[in-house]
C-alpha cells in the first residue's frame, strides 16, 4: 500500500466529479521514465515488449522507441501491431497456431513443436525460426512455470533434435536460434541462473541467437519493490560471448506500474462481523486479483478498520482486496495500483453487462 501521487489523484477526483468512474488512468510520463531506465540497464540485449501484457496503443507508443520489437501470440495481436506500428519487428509465438499465424510474415517465428515445421514444409513456406525449448531444469520461486518439466509449452530436447534433423539440408525454414521462456515471477539472480543453463544448452546446439523470454518478478504485496534491471543487464553482459545475440521479452514488469484502476464506493456494510465495501465495477474490469488470488494494492488515504473490498458481480470471487486497514464511505473514491498489465485486457468484460470503464492518460 502506498500514498497517492498528486497528478493521478487530481485526475481521479476530476473523473469522479464528471461521473466517469470506474476508469483506468495511465501515467505515460512514469512509463517513459521506467522504459528509459530498463533500456539503459539492458545495454545491447534486445528487448521485445510482450504485447499480451497490455496492448493499449497509447502505452505502446511510449514503449516503442525503447524496444527492438514486439512479441505477440496471436493473429489478432499481429493485426493490432501492424496497424499501429507497421515498421516494427515482430516475434510470433504461442502454442496452437492457426495456419494464418504459422504462415505469417514476421521477423521471428517461435516454433512450438515438430509438427509446426512439417506444416511449414507442406505449405512450401519460408520462415526465420527459433525453436522453443522446455528444459528439464529446477526453477526456484516461480509464480508461473511454463517449462522445467511437462507443460504444453515448447519442446523437450528430443523434440528439438527432431526439428534439427528436419531443418538440415534445406534453406527455406531457417534456424536462427532458440527461445526458452521457462517461468514468470523470478528475481534477477534466479533469472541469471536460468540464463546460464539456457546458454549452455544453446551453445551445445551451436546457435548464437538466444531468446531468454520474460518473467521478471512483480510484487503486488510490495509495489515499491521493483525487478533489479541493473543486476540483470550486467549479468547478461557478463554471460554473453562474442557473436551472440541475447533477447528478452518483458511484459508485466514494463507496463504494470503506470496504470491505476479508479472507482467509487457504492455501499459499506457489515456481514457476520466483517466489514465490506462494495465498489462500482470490480474484477470484470480488472481480473488480476481474482486470477492471482491476491489483494490488489491500493491507495490508503485514511487508515481504518480492516475492510474487504468487493465489486458488483454476483459471485464471491469478485473480491478486489481483503482486510485492508482503510476507512471507506459510500461515494468515496478508491484507487487501485499496479493496473497497467493483465488487467482490463484479460477481464470478462460482459459478465452481467455492467458499463465498461473509461480510459484516460496523463503525463
């Protein structure tokens, strides 16, 4: 929990007076400063923004000058990026690709299985590909594991060998390297340990382009704690050998901090001794707390009795935060922090058909 910043608070009160809550408010100046720091820390490491975290074009326009391209995982995201950033480099990945996605003309195609190679050959298509590898290595402290064992993502080393055998002796589907996004929610030292293991594997294959993925830790319980980009960038620089290209794909850790979800209190009531505040909107606008099972961090203007903050949906899962020591009254404004990633874009917008939030930008 943290105190508010004045520009956002002023905007929140303005929106409340204008009857435009619930709303998302994005601080573009804050995002720009954050991206500048990330870019400086990463040096020559290529940075691709994972569009799935937040595809808002206004945010992406701030991000674009600092990144080498965009990482996408669907034909819809491909159309979106091409509409707004037609000259950008695009890396397309994800399991279960349709023909339109697999055959798309992109800078890098991330291959998830040997069958994707066979489909490219059968259609007579050319592509520059990275093989997505799922290494069986320990992953400590991950909030979400995409690798390190049996998951639907990527291939085990046997699958990679099968792809390599098919790719030999032809030049239509060109092997450029490997992709190894194994987990999310990791701190810099742990990510560097994983990178070291990934590099050992890549060097054994003789490839020099290595996409280490994203997964930088974000703490919703401590919004002031940030991923250590300086340590990560310096560590990758120390690991890299001459002629190697390193690439990362951060998403949540880029955009999460610049956004707030602002709403108003509709009702405050006590049920079986527990205090509840019901706010306009809820997890159909910002699904993050329900998805991750956490309390969404929020601004506390006036401390008070522990209060559970819920939305308008007819389900007990519509809980924004539990037992927050805050004093809330009907009509008051509530600001939830860290709403710039995996928030509106992953929410079940039309459940109960409540009005959608408005969107605003400052800075």
